[in-house]
C-alpha cells in the first residue's frame, strides 16, 4: 500500500472540458459579407422608396426671405396688349412693365381734336366763311373720332372672341365654371 505522502499517479488520460470547434476563417468572412449585403439592400430599398415618394410630393423647409414688395399702379386704365416682365422679376425704375392698347386713347384724342377745331372756328370767324370752315373742321374731327370708335369696337370684338375661346377651353378642362363661360358669351 501506498503511504499518504506519496501522490498517486495514473497513466490514464485526463478528462478535460470539450472545447467548441473554431469556426473556419471562411465562415466569419461569409457572415460579415452577408451582413454588409443585407445593409446595402436595405439602404437601397429605403432610398428607392424615398425617391419614389419624393417624385410626387413637394416639401418645404419654412425658410423666410426678406424682400421688398412694392405695389404697381397704372396711371391710365385699358386693355393690356403685352406684358414685359414675369412674376417675381426684378424691375428698375422707369422700365416699361406692360403695353396698353392705345386705340381707346386714339378715339379720345380725335374727339379732343374735333372739339379744338370747333372752338377755333367759333372763336376765329364772325362771317359765313368762318362758320363754314368751322363746320368742315368739326365734321373732319367727328369723322376721325368715328373711325377711331370703329377701330376700338373691332378690337373689343376680337378680344371678346379670344376670351370666349379661352373660356370654352378652360371649361372643357374644368378650370372655370359654366357661369364664367356664360358671362364671356354675353360679352362676346
């Protein structure tokens, strides 16, 4: 028998805790690549979703701009024939913004010329010749005024026809009401 002082030794193999098998280096790489690919696919999916949403929707950032708005008033009234600026364009002082149809003012000018001729004739002649000359000048002025009235009436008719055509087109697109079309037809 053995004494207590002597350690016992056995030649049997010791039992150790089993160690998990180490994953192969290729497996770690595959897992990382799969996670990266999944992230890229999710990112692309989110980006495409945002792009498709953004195509049909408008967004604003509620920014404020300091600007100076000045009301523009015309010295005369009339129909506009040409607009030389667009909305929010910068304009300078004394620049022409719109052109106004001058036919209406031509009529008024011809009438004023006729009145002037009549006044000159009345002031200048005491005899029959002065009265006859005044009558001729008055008739000439009235003729010019009537011709100008005819031209203005034709221009108004052309404008009314154009307005009616625009209204019919806008009604077909359901942009304006039938009531507005009826008003345009009454004006034409």
